[in-house]
């Protein structure tokens, strides 16, 4: 929730208002008695620095959690792919199909598809 809020425009607007208010108060717009952090705003600088430290930590924690989820998802996708390949191979054999011929056709189709993708992207595959 923290990183979602910190990455939103609401976060930016809240900080714009906060910084503008802080600076106006400490420039004496409401009188010198209201000034509590005169220029160069050392307290504001410290608060913003601490906020940056915590926000960067929250972002890294969020990225680590997402990476763990992505790893689990990739493992599940790999397992599903292996299962599908084993089933397909066995079904093909049961139907009397030649697995080598099917693999050759698949490789040709993939090569054609990659070539089309690369030409659309304007780059050559190494």
C-alpha cells in the first residue's frame, strides 16, 4: 500500500502542498513568530532525507516480494509446460505420429515467427 501511494500523483500533490506551506511559513509569510525552520530549512531537509530512506526501503521490500511471486509463477509455468510436452508426446505416439517430424515442423514455425517479429522490430536476431 505504501509503495502504491508513493507512486501516485496524490503523493506528489500532497508533497507540493506540504513543501509550499513549509517554505511559506518559514519565509515569514505568517510573521516571524511562526518561523520554526529558517532558510536553508535544515529540519525539512532531514525529514525529506528520512522519508527517502524509508521509501526506498519499502520499494526494495516490495520488489523482493514481487520477485518471489514471479519466481513461483515461473516455476508453475515451467511445470505446466513440461507436463504439456510429456502429454503431447505420449498422445502423438499413441496416435502414431512421428515426434521428430513434429519437432522439425515446430522449429520451422518458431523460426518463421521469430524472423517476422525481428523484422517488425527492425532488428536482426544474433
